């Protein structure tokens, strides 16, 4: 019996290598909360639970594999991942699947995936590698090159159109540029230029996108159209009260008032059933996740690892801020899922790979750069 236990113990030790227990517990806690919320939101389609469990298993496997790879090795994948991501975005523009008026998907056999999700990680990888190469002599041209590398994929994603994913990719790249040490004057200048570009960009938006932004001021202008999402989600969130109506007892979701209740608006389902207390717990878990990521970034041994870990940690913050702002009516509806909670294979795989990258930086923090 003792001999039989030895291989199992060694297997357990092997699987635990490179795994940061704090990150794993936080990610799994959020995922299990997500499964509970998804079960309630998908009462009409229970097969989604089995699919999400499969997505979770795939995400955990990808997280473990990435965690084993040292940051020095990850740098070799930065350029190929970025180039592949750009090629896939061009392929989407040429012959991607059109769903609900947006051309965002590629189909390979029976599998359909969203290449823009890949750029949430490929862009910070590429920018972190770019700054790492020129660490000893960073100049204005390096920041200009980084801005160009960021602008190209963002423009391709906006064209799909997918403003939510474009905003997340832009945020992830901006975090890398900020942590690389861009001057405050230049940063203020870029911010001013961004504000100045809002007027011409308004004319480039689709009609439904302009309506979504205008609905922030008064969603009751079009209660059955562009304002419907905001009105119904805020009703659900508010009706949850302090402790909620109880699991599986949410009326807004079960009476099908909440649109996209299993994806972008799943927090409305969760808040109605678990109330302010449940929402506070969820925010605490996300806060601890971001804090752990920033701590890993602060202790990383190389500029590449610091920039990448810092960008990923704040990317999680941006995910949560945009989704909750969208659901509670303080931001436009842009189609951003809630990490670990919303249904979807590509998005869940992306966030778990992000966790794996953080674990890689933590595991190899004592390595000396050669």
C-alpha cells in the first residue's frame, strides 16, 4: 500500500509545481461562484453547465502549462503570438462569421473562436518584450513604436465592431506603456489627444453604438430598444437588496427580463439572488486577485516580467470595472464578460492563461537575468 502511494504523492507534487496557491484559490472561488450563477441563469439550457465545466478544465490545464514556462522562454513567443493574432484578425475581417451583425468569429471545423481574445495577452506580451529589449536606453521612439504596435490590433478589433474587447486590449497595452516609465507630460499629452479625437470618432461609430452611449443619460428614452439592457439590469441589481432573494429565486432572470443573462449581464442575475452582501464578496475576491498580481509584478526579477504581470493584474481590474459599470448603468453597454463568471470558452481560457502568466513570474522570481 505504501508503494502505491508514492507515485500518487509524486504526481501531486509535480502538479503543484509552479502553482501559486493564493491565485489558484481565488480563481477557483470565482469560478465556482460563476457556476452557481450560471446554473440559475441557464435554467432553460442546462447543457451550458457541462460546457462551462469543460471550459474550466481546459482553462486549468492551460494555466498549469503556462505556469511551468519561465518568463525568459515566454519572451520568445511574444513576436510569434502577436503576428499570429494580427493574421487572425485580418482573417476575421476577410471571411469571419457574422453573429448579430458583428464579424468577430473564425470557424475551424466544428470549433468557433474569437481571435480578438488572444490579443488581450499577445499585445502586453509584445510590448513588454519590446521594452525589455531596449531597457538600458529607452527613448521616445520606443514609446512611439509601442503605441503603433498597440494601435494596429485595436483598430482591427474596432472595425469588427467590438468596442468592449478593443477597450480591454487598449487598456492592457496602455498599462505596459505606463509601467515602462512614460513621462507624465507625454502621458498627459496623449490623454489630451485622445479626448480631442472623440469628436471625429463619434462620426465613425455605428448608429446602435451611438444610441448605447446616449442611453447613459436617459435610458427611458428608448425603454424597449437601446435602453432596455440598462433598465432591466439595474432593476435586477436593485431588487436584490441587502442579502438577495436567494439562489434560483431571481425573478428578473427567470422571467427572462434580463438580456444576455448568462454572459455579459450575469452579474445582474447574481446581484438579484445574493444582494449587496454577495456583490461585496465578489468584489473582495477580485480585489485580492488584483492585489496579488500587483505584488507578483513588484517582486518580478526582470523588466519583462514586471511589465507583463502588472498589465495582466490591471487587466483583471479593467474587466471587472467595465462589466459592473455596464450592468449598473454608469458605462455604455459594450459587451465585456465578467471574468471567471460569464459563460464562454474563449474568455475563460484567456483569463486562466493570464493567471498562468502571473504564476510563471512568481515561480521564477528568484532567477537572475543572464
